[in-house]
C-alpha cells in the first residue's frame, strides 16, 4: 500500500517502522467516537438522558456481577487515571438514583440500585435490538472479534507503557 493511500488522521505521524499503526490509531479515533455516541444514545433510549460515556461505563461496571465496588477498583478496571472523573460520575449517578454508596470504615462502596439495574437491563434490550442485528454470531466472526479484543488489550498496555515513558522523558 502506498503512503498516499493510507487512511490516517495525521500524515506526519506515519512511522516507516509501522505505517499500519497510524491507520490503526485513526481507526481507534473514529471507533471511539462512534462507540461514545452509541453509548449515550442507547442510554437515552433506555430512559436516562444527558449521560456521558464515562457515566455509562461506570454504571455498567458498578452493576457488573451485582457486587459492591470501591472507587479505586472502578478506576482500575476502566483504566481511568483521574479518580475525580469517576468520583464525579458516581455522584451524578447517585443523584439520578442509579447507584448508592455505603461507608465501611474509611472506604465508600458503590452498588447499583434497583432503578439502576432496570436501566442497565433496558440498555441491554436496546443493544440487542439496535446493535446486534449487524452481527452474524457465526463462530468465525466471533473468533475475529475475540482476537481484536485481545489485540486491543495488548495495545492498551503498550500505550500505557509509552505514556509512562513519555512522562519521564526529557527528549
């Protein structure tokens, strides 16, 4: 493939070592924005307006396995470095009656309310109705999706490592 035909966000970032990385990064950019837009619109259809992507992610994670979660654990699983972002989201979700917290010692533990659980299930129903018809469910397609998920987790580790290196670098 010639460089001129690559679909990238910034031509000057194309590396001779892996030009495909710039294409993948552009794919991540447009996929992230499409996914964020989807989460917000799906949640609106499920019954809650004006939620940000992080609000949706936090709600679903707090609901995950119906177990209490600490702020630090939510941040860790969602790979959010700024605890204030998640803390703000938890306060917003609590104000909407979707999550609740209980103090145990010095720690706050968050859990989903019955209303929050209902919203998560409504979101699932909208997801099944609107998103899933676009997928075949075939073993081959599911294997490709699984491989992509593994690759994205691997890449996230490389980007995290590079972020640490960049923050300590004096180039």
